[in-house]
C-alpha cells in the first residue's frame, strides 16, 4: 500500500480441479464432498441449500493449505453482467475482469492520459478501470439472477470467458448465493433485502444545494449570504475544515482530530444555531484516523483503541507529512468510544446534521487488530465497520431521520449502514475514466447492489498536474446534480486554482437556478426516496430496469432513469450545444424543457444549453403537472 | 502483435504438481515417469541422462492437453544469474522474471519516462525492462553452471524466489540441460561449444569506422571525402538505402525490395569498385520481407515462397503505410531462392561486403507456414532461420572470411549463424533503460550466451517525441565504440533532426580521432576476435569472468573487460567531466590516457574528457607497448 493505492501480486503454486464429487443428503441440504481424485483426501466440503428463488452454497471445511478458490458460473454468449460494487468505468462488466479490493480509485484511471501517467510516476496513484473505493463480490446477470460471494478476502471476478464467469477468491468464502427473480425490479428489491436498506434522506436535504466551503467561518457566512442574495436554494453548509487545518508542502490539509476548532470557526456553536433558524444545516467531516499531534490520539492510544504494529506499538500511518493512528473498529470498546466521545459529543451535540465520513478503504494490511483477524481479511470489511460506527452513533442519538452522512468507501453490507454514497474524487474534467460521466456509471452499478441514494461532488474534486476545472464543467455537473438525490458542491483539492461558483457570477446564477429546479422537483424525488428506502429501488436506475424488452437499453451507461418517469442524459463532453439521448421504446417521451414529444425506441438530439440538461418524462406520467412546473423558467 | 510489439496474456486453467515419480534404468539413462498421484495416468515421461559435466533431461512423452511446463531449479540466497539472451536493462536477472519472446525491445522501456508513455499511447511500443530482440531460454548461474531449455515456445524465467528459479514454458521442451564448469571462462567456452561459434570478423573491419549514410550515392561519396579529409580511418560505408526509399507520413522509409536501386545510387557498381581500391568496403541492408509493390514479391508469391493466411492467400503484414509478404524460411526452396536470387545475385555479386540483416523478431503468429508448424512455435526460431539464410549464402559464395552481416534479433542457436550482433535501436539519450548504458548490458549478457562479437549504433537510433541526440551523446558513444569489436555510426531514424558527425566539426574530429584509436588497438582486438572465434570468449566480458574471487565485480553492469587486459568504464551520463570506475582486486591497473597506476580492489575517479573514455590496462599486460601507442595523442 502506498497512500491507499495497492500493488497486488500473486504467485500461483498450484491450481487443481476438484473433479471427484460425492453428494449426500444431510437434512440441512446436500452435502458435497470434493476431491481431486477418488483416493484423495477430502479437499473441500460444501453444503448446497435450495432456496425459494435459488441456491446457497455453504462452505463446511477445506483441507489445510487451500488458500485460493475458483468457482465457475455458467455463462451465455449474449449475457451481460453488472455490479461488483460501485464501478466507475464499465457498467457492463462482461469482457473484463474486476479485482475486488477497496482502495483509492486512481487519478486519471486511463494509462493514455497525461494526468494518469504523472499520477503513476509521481504518486503511484494513476489507477485503472477497476479501481474503486467500493468493490463488492456480487454481480447481477442479464439472465435475471444475482450472485453474491460472502467473503472479505481479496477477490477477482473474471467475465472474459464466453462460457463461464470465473470467481476467484483468496480464501474460502463462507457462502455463495445465486438467486433469481422474474423481473429486474424484483431482483433489485431482493438484493436490497439481502444486504439491508437505507433510511430515508432527512427532510432538510430537499431544501436545496449543500454548499461545500472550507476556508473558515467568515468565508462560510459570507458565501452563504452571497448564495441567498443570488436566490440560491441552500439546504446546508458543508465545512470540511470545522476541525481545523494544517499546512503541508502539498497545500492545506485538514487537521485529523475530530472536534470543533475555534481558531478557524470562532463561534461555530452560535453559527450553527443561527443557520438552523434560517433553515440551513451545518455539516462536517470525519474519518477513522487520529493524527498523532491531536487531542484524541493520546486518549485512544492509552485506552488501547488503536491498531498496533504486532510488536505492541501503536501503528502509525503516513498520510503525507503527518502521521495518524488507526482506530481499531474490531474492538467494540473502541467503537463505543468513537461513537460516544467523537460522533455524539463533538459532532451531534454541537448540532451537526451530517458529515462526510471519509476514507474507510485505507486499512493498512500490516497492522494488528484486536479481534485477531488478519488485516488483509479485515481490509475489505473496513468500510462496513466504519459505516456502522457512524450509523449507530446517529441512531443511538435518536437522529436517524435528522442527520446523515456520506461515504465513498463500501463493501458488501455497507447498504445496511451507509445512508448515502458519494462517488469519490473524480478529476475536474470530462475524461472517459475519471470525469463527469463516471459518476453515472457509479450510480447505476452501486444502485443495482441496493444502494438507493448516490451523489457526487459538483465540479469534481481532483485537480493536479495542471488539470483545473472551468465554468463549463462546473455548470454541466450542476445540471446533472439537480437530477440526483443530493446536490452538493466541492471546492476541489485546490480551491484557488479551480472555478468556484462564488468567483463567477454566471456560474453562481446557474447554480442558483438549478438549486431551484431541484427544490421544485422535490415532491417527485421524495417519492423515489421512499421507494428507495422501502424497496431498495435506486433513485438513479439503468434504463433496462423499466424497459426489459428494449434490447437497446442494455448497453447505455451514460443515461439513467430518475425514478420510473424521468430520463436523464447528462451532457458529458465539452463544447456541446446539443446532445443526443436514447429514448426507450414502448412509451412516448416529452422533452422537459421544450415540451416536444418523441415516440420511444429512437435516439433523438435536443438543444442542451446550460440549465437545460437533456431530461425527458413519460408522456403518461401522473407527475406531468409537477414536471411542467419544474421546467418553468424563473 | 502490433508492429513487432506483442501483448501476451495467459489464462491458467490448472497447474498441478506431478508428485508421483517412478524411476527405471533404461539403458540410455534413467526413465522418469511422472504422475499427479499413484493411480493417475502417466502425465509426463522424461529421460535423465548423466553428462560428464551435468545432466540432460529429455522429454519422452506428455499426456494430451498438457501445454504448460514449470520446472524449478534449486537456488541459493546469494546466487546471481545472467543471460536469457541479450538483455538491455538488467545483467543480473535475480529478483525479476523475464518473458522470453523475440520482439521489438520497446522505445523508452521505462514507464516513468515521457518517451515511453508517448510510445505506449501513440504506438503501443513503449516496452518494458525484459523486452528484447534476442531472448534465449538459457541462463548462467554464479554457482558456475548454465541451464539451457531447448524449446521455441514462449517462456518466462522467474528468478524472484529465494529458493528456486522457476522456468515456465508454454509447451514441453525437448530437453533441459544443466552443465557446470570449474571456472566461468570454461563455462562460457562450453556454452559456445553448445550453441555454435562465430567466424572471425573480416580483416577489413579493423581499418576503421563503418560510416552509416543513407541519403544516396552523391551524399555517401561526399561524406566519405569529408571523413578522409578529417583523417578519419574508414573501413566501410554502410548505405541502408542502396535498394531505394519510399516516402511515408512517418518520414523516409527504405524500399523493401532487395536490389540495387539506380535512382538513388546511379553507378553503385562502379562506386563499389572505386571504394574497394581505396580500401573501403560497401555494406547494404536486407530484411526477410518483400514489399508488395516491389520486383521480388510477385516472383516469391508465384513460387509459393511466402507465408499464407491459412485460406491460401498470401499473408501481408502492414509495416506502416506499406504491406509486405513474409518469406517462408520453413520452406527449403524459399531459403534457396532467397540465398541465390537475392543475397548472392543482388548483394554479393554486386560487391557488398556485408549488411544489416534487419528484423527477424516479427514473424506474425497468425500466418501459416509450409512446414506445418504453428507460427507461435516458429516465432522465436525465426531469428535463427534468418541468420542461417544469410550465413549460408555467404558461405556458399565462399566469402565467409570476407563478408559479414549484423543482426539485432536472436534466439538459441543464432550463435552458430550470426557473425556479429548489433544492440538494436537505442534511444538517442543516456536513459537508464534505453540509452547508451543498455548497450553494455546487452554485450555482457549476449556475450555469456556465446555471442563473442557485439556492437551498437554510435549515437543511438530512435529519436521520437522530441527526443533528439546532441553532440555530447554522439561523442560519448564514439568513445565507447572505439573499445568494441566494430565501430559503426548511424544517422538515426530522423537524420536531419539529430547531430551527425558531418554537420559538426568537433564531432567529426572526435570521431576521426577515435577511429584512429580503434585502428591502433586492432592487433589486440584481433587477438580477442581469434579467442572469440575459437573459444567463444566474448570480446566484451563481465569483470567476474577474470576476477571470480572479487565479490565487488559481480554487481557491475556498466563496465566491461575488453579482453583480459583492458577495462572499459564508458561515461553514460550527461555533463560529466570525470568518471569513477571499479578496478578489480589482485592486480595493478594503469589508466590508459594518463599512465597513472592504481592498485585493484578500489573505485577510482579519473578525468574523462571527450576522447579519453575511462580505460585501464593491467600493469603486467604483455600488450603494454601497444596500449601506450594507442594512447599517444595524434
């Protein structure tokens, strides 16, 4: 690992087919005993349990020394597969393999770009198409089944073969489940039931855009005033720097010691009160590390709440000119402490209505944890533990319907704890593998895994090696964000070098306009959020979810259905004044802004000025009056 | 394959240890029968034959479906290994694995450089540390044995493990030989005997530098006159463009139709005669392809001498805006035709004294060959077939002691046919993985494989993506080349953008001076060439070849012994005025230019102006009078 980026290599000693199978009914199911040949010792014992809608393979025992597992699932030529967590580059996974290991997603993620090359050379951080903060060993097949492998070991799902999907796991998974459903809608509901559902988003979310500001209290207050003067609908201020900052040679970084820092926010408590009176929430930032020069590190260390190095010393991780301890969430006492002392006392008691729960994908694999499990095996589970700590703290404070948090990291089971995903740190550009459009792929793939609510940094985040965002990117991203569950801006990693809405009147006016579009659409969005919370149907849906019979829908990953009645095709190229979108067949579609009607089953081109992202609604929608109101210029 | 660069991927279905061994004496040796388990069918039968100095494993039979082979050779912690053909990046192979597949060697060969990145992005040609025109599944161990795997299948030798070397072959090798010797000198002699030896270089080589010129007859004659006026010792003109050129969007390329082209060389026959009277030879260029718009393609096609596409059509290969047929050297009649009609009639009869026999590493793997062997299996053998055609043509013309040729491609057995290696197409720079110093590594590694004679393009060849050579690089390369078996300049791929000796008076004078150094040293070089030809001792030798007991010698890959009595440490960085070299212990060394004496067993720093490359001789050398004469300024 180098700052969240991993080099993973394997040396394959032997790989042997377990060709000799014995089957015995054992009451609980069929007991499968696998050997390499008839006279061999038992290598693997499994139980096959029949479910109403599929099967479950349970592992019973494995011979000593078996540390790799390959399973083939029969495939068909035309089959498509989706999922594997939150994928940024490819929605349809067929034809590629996907290593499943939570990590930094890469900067650039495309070896042919300058940013990727420089990120690799300078920071070992360029990444590739499969890198993601949120991998998951679960896929959905176009044959209307899902397959989940229950494991936290490193895995690699290979969808390159014509006849089979090959699932590789660096350990024996506890179970493998295959379950089918008659429709994709039903399948996604079942996936949601399998992994857990999210609560509804708090009501304040619908009040407008969350403004990301990170230059102290005065700046935050001033920018809010500017926003309101611009007639911007603002739901919250999100101030990452509420706990302070530190200067490094890389620029200003946050101070990783999770409590109000008065130097930067002299009267934060009063500010939060006043904001609330204006109907504006205050959001903060937290991550699972504690800097060694902070207030909480000594306390956590003294209590034994930090991961150790195996020699009994506290493990410290270098995050770039500062070192941190790793809170050991395998220790229940450490979880309780983090929930009580940090989240409840420092954050919720202060009046925070939410936060970015950052990281989760960085558990170093060489630390020693209190539960005695190897960190390699805990690594993928870490985002889930981290989500759980946050969710439980909020629940224990009785604030689940009032406060929220958003995470980029995930793994199987994060669905039950993380109320809102954010797509991570896109580059501030339109690039194929790290730009605006990757956010759509991320929403669609994570949505099929039962994560109903997704959003992203408006304008992207990562600005490096001369790549900076311009007004066009910010406005196109804003256009899209108005049709996602949550609108939230980010100043980027280099605020002064990148366009901010408050530095550009046109951008500010545009953001204000789209914040009002978002607010006007809220009744419809609320209905989708209810569906998401109750049935796990993602707010942003692949076209085929509602149009199973339209073959043309299956290959599309840069459009989405926003609930059943809206279709969104965000502009994701520079310099465009129009845009083409595919409209699924069988229904009539109405262009939101012009009211023009189009029969489905064709690709149409519409004008796409800033502020009018290509959005269409079903002609027969009962929401039509609202959609007409939404489109009304103001 | 894309223009000589290959993407090679494997899908490993199963890899099983053959743990069950039966041994039977069968007269010819020990017959080894290998099974996975006692009741298994025989998977592999081998014969183990004891040799005077080692063992030979012969494969007798393999079960159907076995198409991969792994063999482990016991290793020790401190062991070093060398060889695997002509390696450009690493002389000591330990700690890395080496795919063995003849191909383009890559441009840049270092993912951190701009040239490599752009070569990858634009041309899929950046390459990596192991890419080479001349791989060979043979290694030499510091435990004083060599191991040769007789196969032409793709192989990958892995020297990363502490306890074993793992030799992977994509097929069953016919034999595996391990042979030891009491000294490294003896070991290299035995390797030479195993693979074949080279004839002595023709006497004219010692007359001076071979001037690479490729702008037609008038230019060649004019530049020779300039060279002679500069008091340059010239042995030959090497005019690649003797058969004509074609213009492409990439620049001027050669016309791949192997006969004198009068447009570019109006009176080449007379010119060659006149040159010979001046003691200057004329060299040309040939490769194993025939362009479809040339004179010879229709003839070769009509006779069935070209590889086909499996549907009976002639396979044509795109070389960048022109297509070529592939002469099928598995067809004896095609070899005879190429030797008689092209090499003897067009080249030797015209009076050529040698040529670059280019390519050999490009056999496309999707062509059909007349011998019925899969092109994947012929691919690695192709350089050897190509060398053999050239060598036999010269031998059949009775000119082995008069004419020569030089190749960059190679494979096991090329030693018996190729009289002179050239190090391929270095970048015109000092970079670690594609610049000047890689030529030393190439000479050392190929030398241990029994290739006694090596040289390189003075100044490098590949100029691309803004990388151009300057006078310093050309002069440093010249300094080194004077202490190699053959001095030869190259105009590079972009002659007008790169420094040429004839465009810069200082460079011309310097080349002239070093050509005279080379000539004065010729008596010593001839003795080394004789040793090379008779005993396969390479002219350029790793330090440990003569200093087995000096542990410090083993890690050095940027110096060489030039025969037993000279040590050469070429300057391979820009901006240097001095240079440090390690002098092996146990003898006293004399700095060639200053006469200063140094005890061995230390690293010394000497002044290193242009024209005085760091060279030292053994104080007790019987050649001392010659060395003193060589160093005399003139």
